[in-house]
C-alpha cells in the first residue's frame, strides 16, 4: 500500500491544491448542471453521457454501458497498485424545495408509471463532480505516481444495486481488478470543509420486501362472510415490531420499517388484498437473514391464525437488490486518515459514527478474495448553520429531504482534493513523505 509514511510530500500537496483551485470554477458549472438535470435510478443516460465526455476530455480510456448506464474511465500509469474511485449518479423521486437558483424542475416517469419530481437529494451530483475533479487533478499529476486508477461513475445506487451490476457486467474484466476501492458520501451532520472517516461497519445491510396480504373480500356490512386483509395487515405490522425486540440479541442492531401500505377502494368494501412495503436493516448479514426469515414466518402465521388456506397466505417478493453492510478496511482507513490529517489538519478530520442507512458501494469489494474498501464522509453543511442546528435554533434538512443541499463552495474543493489524495495514498509514488 504505497510506502509506510503518513502524509503527502509538501511539494505534491501544493501542486494538488493549485490544480484543484484552478479547476473549481469549471467544476462548479458542472455541479450546477448535474444538480439541475437529475435522473432517476436506471435512467441516467444524459448524466452518463456527460460523465463519459468529461473523462474522454481528460484522455482517459472510457468504457460505457456497464450495468446499465455505468461509466468507467481508466488512467493506466504503469506498474503498481490499482485503485477504484467511485461516484454514484442517480437521483431521487422528490420535488426540490431548496430555493437554489439552479434547483431541479425535472420530472420523470418512475417504475410504477407515475410522473414524479426528480432531485439530487443525496449528493450524487456532488460525488460525480468530485470524481471528475479528482480525475482532472490526477491526470495532471501522472508523473508523480505509478499504478492504475479506475474512475467509476455508477448508476442505480438508490434502487437497483448498480455497483453489483457493474461488476457482474464485466467492469473488472474490462478495466482490471482493483487492489483498493474508495468512495465519498456527503453528510449533513459534518461541517463543510471537514471529512469524517472511521474503520469497521459504516452502514447497514438492507433487504426490501413487498408483502401482499390476502384475504376474502366482501361487503363492509357483512364482515363475517369475509376475511379482512386490512385487519390482517394491521396485525402483521404490529407483530413485525416484536421481531427485533424479542428475537434479536439486544447487543445487535436490527430494524424493520413498514414504509407504505395500500389497500381498499371504498369505505364499505372489504378488499381482497393489502400491499405492504418493508425495509429490513442490520449491521450484520446474519442478523439481516434472521430478520427476513422471521418476517416470512410471522406473515404466514397471521394468515394461518385467520384460518386462511395456504393458497391465500401472503405473497412475499424481493423488489430490489439486497445490499450488504459497508465495512471500511482498517488498514486502508488508517492510511487515508493520516493523509487527510496531513492535508486538512486534525481539526478538520472527525470520526463519524456508523450510519443506519444503506449503501451498495461495498459490492465493489465482494470478490474472491475481497477487495479492501473505504467510504468516508464529506462535510456538506456550512459550519455556522451546523452550529445553529446543533443548538436547536434551525433545522438542517438531511439527505433524502426535498430541502437538502451541500454547501458547494466549501464542500466541492474539499471533496475533490480528498478524493485525489486518497488515491495518491495507496498508489506507488516517490512523493509520499
């Protein structure tokens, strides 16, 4: 992993900072364009085309159409380690409410056929811009290192597991198998200009289930002639909440969320079905599997208690790709942490806690043998606003909120310089001091 020294050579740090500073105006324009023109998971055609053009302009060898709209730009700079830097490209089905002059007004048709607003409410536009910024800096620093860098622009992080799809579509066969995989993610609870980094589990494994609770329909005036799936769904929702509290080791983390319930058409009609959308999360894959099995068992048990025959037991499907827990490799984390401290100063590097959200970046490392992975947090909120929020004076919209936005003038340069520095931390270079 490079050599054993902690920081970047002072000359290299100065050169990197100058390159990033000189490129910020161009990158700001790119960021605002991506923010204003978001695309849903699996629909990232325009974003992917823009990312490919930016990579081609830098002289990278570019591969497109990986796992859908995935793009990989390769900088092959001779023998040495190979590092993959990843950014995600997709946006969320939300109507933006930030008030930014470059706010999105885009709409799209989602997988259910509904027309929805589209917004970059999770910072993927910032991640993509930082990836291009890091690529621009590193191509200009190629005389300072040996090795290969894969700049991966990933589709469908929010819904379809685009990381796994890119790997299964031959990313490593085409671009080479990396020795390390590194990514960043904006974090509203961290001040802009700072980063958060820590080893071990960083986010949960997740598993989505769609449950169709079935019954026998009828007239609301004659419930005794029906089996009411709305009542069964209500019983099931409450029963699911006992799984974690009574079946999972209290020292372990587990979570079950019923995020949507749909059933019925009229107040005096007992419907035949009710649909539940469920998300299961845990820091350990084994705990996640235990909860999934329990949900299936409890759903079946509620139906049996109602006297339903097997052909009317709930139908349970998996609508989205399950995500593994994201685990930061301790050695890789320590190496990059030391470079960040040298680069930004100790006061700008924090140890962020594990997140109960989920992220598919870890799939890039799920090979045989596994590839060390690292995701660090990129501070997104102005320091003064963050202090006011922590004092209870104002509310800072978090990720996935229609009002979320990163403080671009502080967040963007920090994201670019840290992503480039993270790559330099693991490449063979004569400029690590």
